[in-house]
C-alpha cells in the first residue's frame, strides 16, 4: 500500500496552482496560470484601443489643421439628383440622407433576391452534379466551371446586354397585330426597358408610419406581417400538439387543412378589409405605365449575382452531400423510400450542418458584390452615398465611413441570422 509520505512525495512532482489561503494578490495576475491569459488579453485590448484612439485623434487633428472638420450636416442638404429604381417616394429635392436610404433599400432588395435565387439554383445544381445521368452531371459541371471562373462584373454587363438586345421594345406591343404580347393573361410586360408586373394597391389603406421624418413604413404591410406572424405561430403550436399526440398514440392527427385555414383565412380577410387590388401595367404613349417597373439594371445585377453565386453554392451542396455516409442512403432505400424522398428527408437535412457555415460566406460575398451595380446604372448605396453624394459634397471621409458602417451592419446581420439557423439545425449530442 502507498504510504502517506509516498503520496506527499508524488504530489510534489505535480505543479498545481491552488488558491492561496491569504486570498487574492495582484501578483497572481502575472504568475498565476488561472489569471495570466486574462491579464494578457486585457492588456492587448487596452493597447489596441489606445492605438485606435491615437489614430482617430491624429486624423481629426490633421483634418482640422487643413480646415476639414468631420461634419455629417451634408446629409440634410438637397441631393439634386434622380434615382431611377426606388422603393419609397423620392425626388431630386429630397435630402442626401433620403437618397442614401433609397440606395440602402435597393442594396437590400438585390441582396435578398439574389440570396434566394442563388440558394435555389445552387441546391438544384449541386444535387444534379451527383446525378447518375452522365450528360446531366457534365452539363452542371460546365455551368459551375464557367460561372465561377469568369469575373462577376463581366457577367453583370453581359446579362444587361442580353436583356437590352434580345427583348422587344415597348413599340412592339402596339397595333392590331403586335410583334410582342404581354404574358400571364396580359398582366406582365417583358421589354428591353425592363419588366412591368402588377402592383399591389389598397383602396382603404391605413397610410404610412413616419420614422424620424425621413421615410415612411406602410401600415398595411405591418398589419399583413403581424397577421402572417400570428398565423405561423398558431400553425407551429398546432404541429407541436400533433407531434405530442403522435408520440403518445402512434397516430398523427391530420393538420394540413387546419393549417391552411389558419394561414389563408386571416390574411384574406385582412386584404379584403384593406381593399386590396392589383394595378396592371398599360401601354400609354411610348412606354408602359402603371404596375411595378423592374429595370434592366436591377434584373441584370440580380441574375448575374445569383447565377455566379449559385456556382459556388452548388459545390458547397455537393461537398455536404458527399460528407454523409452512403449507409444513410442505403438504409433509407431499404425502407422503401424513393430517391427524391431520400434526398429531401434524409440526406439534405444532415448535409445542412456541413453546408451552412460556408454558405454564410457566399451570402456575404453576394451582398458585397452588389456594390458593382454602378457599372450598369443601378443606384444602390454605393452609387448614391459613395458615388454622387460623395462627388457633390466632397465629404469623402464621412461618406466612406458611413458606407463601411452600412456594409458592416448588413454583413453582421446576415451572419447573425445564419448562425442562429445553424444552431437550430446542428446535431445535438446526447
């Protein structure tokens, strides 16, 4: 047996920092391994903050010596320029702040549309790249290699040229025997000046909610979103009760009809109460009037960014699927599932844990690549705040600081949402 002396000798061979009976001492911040790493990090953070403070102070002092004080008062001045594609009311007499906000909304619009289309295309192409059909797999490989190895700026310009040169002019829709006709029961006009689609209108609308006097948010949209959110909440609770009943009895109650009623009926009642109707585009004079006008610059930027990013997402999806063991596919097939159901119910849900982290980077790249919109005349935040506003006011430091802050906030927001979703789908170990 080991004696108490041997245990004391053996214990002396191990260096262990134990709390001192005398309490905490300042010397422990350096010599105690429990606190040393924290001390180093705090000192490094303080040095970094002092460095940034010195740099900012030095920059401000140098600007003051040159008679150039940092001032954001230019945002209240009249912008004096037009923006062709906009989601809110704007005219040349509006302020630079409102022009910047219009550009910000345009950036968010093309980023959201691009992420959605790129994800759909990327998932489909990534799955088809693994197809047993040799021709389909090779065609998808050509698509991926072609799009991801050509600069996205060239694709943007090419898509714009294709839209302008191949689509009919508005005058082609005129006459008894027109060269071109409207699509979808004469509700959509596709021309070389853009696409005109029906516009949602409300005859008994609730008006707008003014925010800081700079822009208005539609109360109709807010009401619709509230009703949809409440419907989704009720549907989730209904599905949770069905899951509990299935776990208890082995039989799952039918929920699809109740869920459809909860989702559709409140929304339809609200739309009827607001007097919802559609405003259709009509050919008047030399161009179409009415409806929502999606200009070629927006379409070219959206399609180019989506097709370009989809090539990278396709490779991410393919790698995520290949990371799943083939035994999963074989086990699902042994249960009688068809290949399509195996992919949607077994493989892709597990592959998401591998796909989502790199997918975040591609969403961020798509959003930042939208700054190339100025090449085709689409006025995003870079074209307004970082372009015309900068040139008119000469406030390059202020505009660039604001521009960088905007892209930083957008990128952090996208990362936060995707990281939250990644936490929801990750494998929970038991």
